[in-house]
């Protein structure tokens, strides 16, 4: 989603590019850690359901608000 906003070439292009790069770097670091450490993987898996539920709920609220 960030990359799509960057592609629109708006006034925030530079900041969005930096943010997208930071998100990419964080994601890679997180995935590499989860691949290499079984304890981290289990700890992350235990909380992932909660995080995903919250993200889905937030997105659904956002969509509902746009429809009204």
C-alpha cells in the first residue's frame, strides 16, 4: 500500500519512500529472526492471532466509515 502511494508522485513522496523502506527493512529483520529462532517464532505466533484480529477489525471499521 505504501509503495502504491509513492508511485502517485505526490508531495509526500520522499517521506513515504523512507517509510516504505523502513517497513521493508523491519519486515525482513522480523522474518529472518522468526526463521532462525524457534522460541521467537512460538512467542510471535501466540500473539499474531490477536494482532491480526485487531487489524481486520480496524480495516472493517474504515471500510464501513467510507460507505456512509
